[in-house]
């Protein structure tokens, strides 16, 4: 009996798989160059502007870029915010490249940026949202054992974009984006078997590669 249930579960896994669709875009507005020894940093928009870019997504970008790149110096987001506290906190950070000239009137900020040779800031916006879901799972235990039965699914969209700010020119030199839509499922015949689309990690991978390609 248990063997038949196990075989049915394995068959169901082969018939049902999560699926995802990835789209990436890149646009270069102005010519630019990144000289050896110069640094970049990635930041996300403030929460008070309505952006909800997740901390774990920013951590993923930092780790991917740090691991893969050898063309430039990447200053980790948290390190940068600590070094520049409180000027890049949500209530004080510039919200767009047009605010940079006024922002750099503070000599202490300008001097610290020059000391660290920070040439570009990559500003990240976006979030992961659940679009729809359906199905149900039920679990129960009894004298002869227990288990879960049912089927559930949900659609996620992870959509993120990056604006590349040139600090010297106080302008946006390019924009990048990655959007991943996927369906995750959990079939359960005695044992729940999550089959996840992992849209956020795929979007992180796509945007990381876009950034690396932009500066290569």
C-alpha cells in the first residue's frame, strides 16, 4: 500500500513542475568608463517613497557581484551606509540623480566619496509579489499514522530595475531590469512536496549578470 502511494507521489512529481519566465533589459544613455581602482555601490530606494525592495534581495546582489566580478571594487551596501551614516538613511538619501548636486554641497560627503573612489551608485527598485493562489492542503494524524493530502499553487512575480548614477556628472548613464514570473506548486500525497519557482533568486541572478555586463 505504502509503496503504491510512494510511486504515485513520484509520478505526480514528474508530471508537475514549477515553471518560470525571465525577461531582462538593458539601456545605455551616455558613454562612460570605469577606471581600475574606482568603486561602485548598490543602494535601494527608501521605504518612505513606496519602494519595498527586500533586504535579502540586496544581500543576494551584493554576494553575487562580489563573487563574480573582477573589473571593479564593490563596496557592500551595509558597509557604505555605516560609513556614511546618517546621510544615506531613508529620510536623508537622494531619491534621484537630479538631487546629487545639492546633496554633494556637503563637503564631508563629497570628500568621503572621493576618498573611497566611488564613481557610480546603482539604485535598485522593485519587489516580489504574489499575484494569485489556489488549492488546499489538509493534514491529519491517526492510530495508523498520518499524512497530508491536496494540492496548492501560487504565482509570484519578481520585478527589479537598476538606475546607474554617475556621481561626477550627476546623471543617469543607464538602466537595467530583470523580471521573473513563476508558478510554485505543492502536491501532497502523504508527504507535501514543495516545487518552488524561486523567482526572487532568479531575478537576482539575472540583474547581477546585467550589472556585470554593463561594466565589462
